[in-house]
C-alpha cells in the first residue's frame, strides 16, 4: 500500500477532507472553495511550490494520521493511549443547555481564555449572513467562544486560519475535528511554532463531515431554497436538541435529531470520512463525544459528554476547569463501556484495514496510520466480514465514490 505523492492525487482519489491546510500553508494563495460535490477543496492543486507541497504531504489528513501518544500507558486497541475517561458537562447551566451535548468543548474554550492560559481560541462558526456556509473564527473572550458554540454539520476549513493563528505568536487553543488535530500534530514535525503556540487541542468525536447537500436537502424539505435560509442551528438547546432552520422571513423550521440523522444513508459524508482512521481524537489533548447507550438518543436529556484525555496538558486542563467550576466530571467510563456508547466508531475502525485493501487493489493511495492499530483491529473481523467490507468498498470505488 502507498500514500499519495501529491495533493492532486489526494483530491482526485477522494481523500481530501477540506481541512484548509492548503490555504494556510500558501498564505491564502490557494484558497478553499466549494466544489460541485458540496465539499471544500483547494482551488488549485498545481500551484504549490516544492517546499509547500512537501509541507502539505507531511501533514495532510489524506496522507497521514498518527496519534501523539504523550501518556506513558499501554494503548487500548480502540481508544489508544488515554488517561481520564469520564462523563462530563459544563458547569454553567446555560452553556450546558445551549451548546452541543453537555457543552464541554465550549466550556473548556471559555475557561482557557478567561483564565489567561491562552490568548484566543481558533475554532469554527457560521458565516455571518449565509445560512449554509461556515468559517474559521478566532475568539479572544469567553463571550466570543460562547457565541460560536454548537456543532456545524457542514463543510468548514478550520485550518485555513492556522497561519493567522500562528503568526500572532501567542499561545492559543484549537477546537476542531479529529482529522484537523491530526494535521496540526503532523505539521509540528516541520513547523516548530506549532507545539510552542498551539498549547491546547480539543476535538469532538466525529461521525463524519456531511457535504453541503445534506443541509440543502433538509431545507428543501420545508420548501426552502438556498437563498431563503438565514441560519441553521444543528445542535444545542437541549441534548441532542433539534435542528432548527431559520428562514429570512423570521420563521423557524425544526427537525428532531433522529429525523435529521437516523438514516445514515442520507448523511452524504465526504469520502475520506468512510476511511477515517482516527475519529476518536488520539492526536488531541481532549476529545469530547456524545454518550448515548447504543450510540443514539432515545429522547432529550440534561446534556452529558464522554470526555477522554490524551495528554498531560489535557489532564491538567480538566483539573483546572473543574477547580474553577467551569466543568463537572461525572462517573468514570471504561474503554469497553465507551465502546457501547460509540459502537459505530468501533465498527468502522475494525473495517478500516479491509477498506484500505480494496483501495490499494484498485491502485488508489491510502492513509499512513502508523500507531493507530488498524491491522490489529482489522483482525477482529471474520473472513466473511472482511470479504463483505472489501467487496462493498470495491463497489463504491466502481461507482466513483473515491474519485474526488
């Protein structure tokens, strides 16, 4: 098996996740744009200098994904080398209610800027005045972090703002997807500023990034065109909370979480998400997840995250936030209990080596997953299960699923 030898090959083979690193590394010369498939892609893939392309290939999530492994513990086959693993929620009831799930990532971002541990948080929010587009944002105060709370189930180039963040030469925190944190981790090997300045990296355990068509389709179900939509709130105001589409006439159109997400076949995920080797966040300091038995909600609750610390910095942040009253820790969770809260993640990790096998057999590149135990987890599949995964991926390849 081989990895892509150019960013063009990453994009052409469906391994680009639209993270924005191309825009950051080129100083904005190669911006991210919305492709016809409804995903963000670099505007050009033939305009990199040799140095830029080498830097990108060393960190691109379509090329490499590795854990940081900063804790001196034996890695769990599924969850990696983790420390604290518990239920958690925001100490502020408003943050807990209005932010996604239990508000943990919002609460931690607010805590970091309020306590002065970081100068700002690099994260994402909704593009102002555009109901569908998202943007990277820099929040310097707790109020600004709170204003950009909530999940964004649509394409966003979080790392397009990374060079802006690094150039400020101030300590900052990152809240993003696991693949974004993995790119930042890999970039640290070629850019000494990363580990010095990006002091706290926090991610949500990710079920995949939906293409823009998912949100457009949800709006269309209410008879709304793209230009009719003012904003979308995907999560929060409860756990899980409804998806609410606000139109430009001031009306609200609501879908329950299960109405929006129960049918996985309608998620319209980016292709790279189907072969994601680390949706759990082993390259981050802290990962926060939903915590529903069986992996899906059966109704609304007060808001509970599962939280996993992957580094000494993550462990210290949890202690500091609890001491300040910004976070509440609940019951411990064992790795096998966490498996039952995130069963779809376990299934995907077990299937990954078979899916890579099918990609390689078709002459396509795969992702370097050194340290993520992909082969070990793949050995759990029976011979029949492995054949089904290989054949199913081959069918998707034949249908053009991995053609960009």
